[in-house]
C-alpha cells in the first residue's frame, strides 16, 4: 500500500468508526457506583444527545455496571508519548496521520477522553523542528475531528524559538482549544559538556554530532536578548485568543510571580517545592507527571509527585510520557492512603478540566458532556469508555 493510500485508509477508518458510534448514542448505565459531585452513589445514568441525564429516557441500549465504578473520563493536559509514536527511534519517522490513529487507540484503552498532545516548537532541526511541528499541526487539523478522543495540542514553545512566535499565535487563533506552554531548556542545555548523556540524546534526535549541537546552542544563546520580548508577546497573543498558558520548569517563587504577571495561570512540572507552593497558595493548578507516582519517584531526580500531592502542592497528574500512568497513579494514591478515590480521581479529571477552562466535562452531573469510564472494582481494568455519550471502547 502506498503512503497516500495508507493515510486515506486511516482517515476512512476514523470516519467509519465515528459514523457507527453516532447511531448508538442513547444509553442507560445501571448498577455501578457513580462518582457524583456529592461522592459515590449506586444509581443509574442516562446518556442522550451526548450529555448526562439523571431521568430515564427512551434509551436504545443498556449497560450493566454492577461491580464497577462509573467515573469521569481522564483529561490529559501534557502527553509527550505522542512524540515517541511519531519517531520511536532516532531518525525513524512515521506519518503524523498514522501517529494520530495509533495514539487515539492507546488513549481510549487507557481511559483518556480528552488529550493534549505535546508538540515542541523549537530552534532544533529534526523531530522538534518547525517543519515537523507544521506537519503535526496540519495533520491534527485534518484527523482530530475523526478521532473518538477529543484530541488537542499542548504547544510547547521553546523561549529561544523567537522566529516562530507569529506562527504559533496563528495556530492558537484557529479555535482548536490548544494550550500554550512556555519552555526554556536552552539555558540549562548550555552547560552540557561533550559526552553528557542528555547532549548525546539531543544529537541523535537532531541528526547531528554532539559537537555540532554544542555549536548550535551557542549560536542560539547569542540571541538571548530577543527572548524576553518574545515571551511577553506570545503570552499576550495567547491570552487574546483565550488559550490557557502554562509555564514549564519553574524553579523559584519569583519565577511563578513573574509568569503570573504575564498571565500564565498553570505551573507545569515545577522544579522545587517552593515554586509549586507559590502556585497552589494563589489558587493556581500545578501539573506533575503521573509516571512519577506510579514508579515511586522521578526518573530524573525531580520532585516526588506523591509527596507533592500529599502536601497539597500538586493538583493535576498528566500522562507525561506514558499513557497508562494517570489511571494507575490515581489508584496508587488510594492504595498508599494519600487520598480517597473520589479525591484522587479529581487530579486526573475535574482539576485538569478546570485548569484549561473545560467547564463541560471532568465531572458527572446532569447537563455535562458524557465522557465516562466504567472500571471494574476488582481488577481495576476499564470495561468501557464513553465519549460524548458514545461507547467508543469496550473490553469484553
């Protein structure tokens, strides 16, 4: 099959799946423990026209959720695993349309009903180049409407990518509901020496030698005076387009205050407890990685996410680089006595919804979008996933 035919076949599959599921959009789910806004209750849910209803209607289909929890769908505000689907090995690239199809399947299997794929906009060549970003944005606009999961972008703009501000703002203007995340890895990477593992990984990603990467970083660093005005301009533009703005890797209280002054409302993967506490004390959300909780700590020496949740300094857990992590992290918090399930689940559902301004989901309440999971209480496996009232995944 040719490359073009492969993409067209994937697109036709999306359309067919959506058309089939659209014919099955009225459901009654009964027998399960439903996580309502007041807590768990054994009651029936009725889904019609994509929304949740308490009152029984003329449902065309029924699901027995006995022995299961009925929970809001997971919302993932930071998913870097998509990058590994596009390029699973350095220099081995798959078409973005194929990657979206594969990611969509993985998201549903892990209960993620709203996803923000991480898209890095950088000065780098290769996977994180502006050319690659353009390809992904174009494919997203084409294929996302046909995916079952509500699929959006977390546009991770590197602050030294000063030449791409206008293009990023144009993407945010199109109304797709994407996030802007402000990232600066250049300042830290400047200190990397030849032979450093991180520099070698960067070189492989860019298709260059480590010495060439060092030279490129030096060239980029020479433009550092252009960075502060670029940050101000992109933040102002994003806010004008009603795009949520996150700040990545904040280290100090002063970092949080400075970002807040630019309209940045969410602290994403803060590096210190002080920065996280500064955000939470101001009522702002803090995003950390669910894999950190599942593995019992960070893989790179960052803050312990479980400890941050326990202290109230983390309010959102994202999949980061591993889609199964959010569901497993919520249950690990329960098992370790950090939070009861009704509170732990907010960290992967209602809190991320609030952070990005999605008022129509993340909770189970009449009139809200019917994004729901049916999870077996014994095995904790997902029995079924509903998105906008359609059953789009079922494990028999």
